C-alpha cells in the first residue's frame, strides 16, 4: 500500500481535514484531461481545411487520445506506488503540457495524432494519481467535500467543450485550443511541490503485473476501436464486430488472470464492497448516459432545429448553469437524506428530463427550453456527486490505491462509451421512427435517442434500489 508520509514539500499524507488547494489543483488537471478528449470535435472541419485533409480523417486524433488514456490508466496505481504520487503527477502535467504545445504547432495530421497520443499518456497518469493523492490526504469525514471538488470537471468539461472548440476555431484558430493548456500546465507545475504530498510505497517497490497489463490494455484498446467505429459517420462493421469479439475474449482472459494473481494490476476483489460495486456498474452507465446528452443536443439543435453552431453551443451551456447552481446544495442534501435516497430521487428526475428533451420541437419557447436544460443540469450534478461520494465511502484506507485505479478505469470506459452509444441510438432512431409511426422529420431520430437514453437509466436505478439505506454514512456522517 502507499504509506503515509509527511515531508517539507507537501501536506500531511492523510487525515488532515480537507486539502482544498490540492483538490482544486487536481480538479483543474481533470478538467483539462476531459476537455481535451472532445474539444477538437467541433473544430474538425477547420482543422481539416488547414491541414489539407478530409474532416473525417481528424477522428484519428480524437481516437488516439481516448484509446491512450483508457489503455494506460490501469498502471497509474502502480506508478504512484513505485515512483511516488508527487513525481508521477508532476511528470504527467509536464508531458501533457509539452504535448499540447506540439499539438498547437503540428504541421500535418501525423504529427497532430502523435502529439495527441502523447497528451493521452500525460492524461492517463495525471487524473488518477492526482485523485489518489486527494483521497489519501483527506480525512474520511471530509471525503464528501473533496469529492465535490473532483466532480465538477466531469460535469462541465463535456458541456463546455463544444462551445470552446467551436468559438476558438471559428474566430481565432484551432491551434488556440491547445495553446490554452500551456499557462494552465505551467501554473500546475508551480503548485505541485507545494500542494501534492509525496505518497509512495513503504518498503520494497511493487512489481508490475505485466501479464495483467497486456490483457487489460489489449482488451480495452480493442473495445475502444470498436466503439470509435460505431461513433463514426458510417459504422465499419468489420472493425466493430472484430473489435467487440476480440475485446470480449481478451477482457475475459484478463478477468480470470486478475482474480488468480496475487498482486493483480486491477484488484477485482474490491467489487465485493456493495457501495463500490454499485458505483462501478450502475454509476458508469449513469455517466455514459449523462455524457451522451451534451453530445446529442448540439446535433439536434443544428440538424433538427436549423440553428447555427454558435447558437447550439451557447444554449447547451444552460446545463452548465444547472450544474453550478445546485453545487452548494449537493453535500447538505446527502448529509440530510443519505446518498441512497438522493440517488433514488435524482435518477428518476433525470429520466423525466430526458423525456422532456425528447418532446422539444423547433417551436418550443426558448425560455422553456433553457429552463428544462438547466433543471436537467441540476439533477445530473446531484447524481454525479452522489455516485462519486459513494464510490470510496466504504473502502478501507489501505485499499484506496487499487480502488482508485479500478474506479478510474471503469469511469473512463463509461465516458468513452457515452458518445458512441449516443451515436448508435441516434442511428437506431431512424428505423424505430418508421416502425412506431412517428412523423418523418429531422427531429424524430433524436427524440427516439433521448427516450432510449432514459430507458438506459433504469439500469443504475435498479442497482440503487438494492443498496443498503446506510450506504455512504461513513462520508456523509448521517446515522
């Protein structure tokens, strides 16, 4: 396990209340990592025009980043134990910042893709190691407050990415998308020595489960290849089917190995903890659905309602207003009613919001539309905060490192699947529209997609129903 250590360059490693500075630093890094995963998508046509390629070809730069992050996250826990959280976090920020500079200067697609992969290396280590430092440096009673700091990037980045990417590409240059990371990265590096504790393994350094890493990395890579080909403009059946079958085989072998290994890369035994298991399974589905929403909304507003890109991007920011507005209330809600009760309210409310979005039309009054999106943002914020607080509530301090690594891996996969699932449901919307007799217009497939997303939320709801009423009391202080 990672030992508790105090040194002149950092705060106490554990139990010292809430390290707000550290939590904000990691939240900022988390925001950069998520934002850069999707921010170039709306700028793809302008990037293609500048580099003299087709817009669809830019997808490889997006896929390369997402696949690299997903593949390398499982070794983050080992790296933190082997080299120390502060050193790994600082190295990750350095790599991410330098890679961002390389992206901004890229003269062609090959260079852009290579530097995006390098960005993924930094992002894969930056977020889980930073979050681990926060979890280990925070007293159990203050964990719910720390999680609140680490939740907002996952809520805001997917919503702001279309607006930021589109505005910068349209009115400045797509290269400014990456230039923005440079001052943030430099500021982060200056704060690392002061804020990040030097947590590391006591005694002999742990050995890397190379066989487990090989199976897990190859399985995740195959899954992401299949997912990305589903999310493209046209489904490439050989890649999707082949990738899915290969991923199933490799991940099955990986699970068998991880359950038998004495020091596995990912400790699946932690799933025996009910609250952790519910978050890993149902929480990842919830995350997938919530991330699909800001992906589908701009498309519906542009292609279904006939709005321009600027209008669509700015209206989606209403979700952001809901996220931020409710944030000060989420912690008191969980302390007053308990995490299970909060989730039992937030998930059905999110279902109703999705059904409301499915009922939108081009003639819907703008104030009503904005209000609906803001309310949806309120409940997505509550749900995210509750799940993230529940995840580590019942995990013992000595198992925090493997728990963090496993949860980050599962959440990253859930986030990556969100856009692909949204795209797949949108395609299913066309034949479903014909079967059920909906009006044949540009908005009907989107209506079907949002209804299907609402149905998917029944999966996490079922998991929460079976959860103990006392789940998460260790962090809420309730009971």
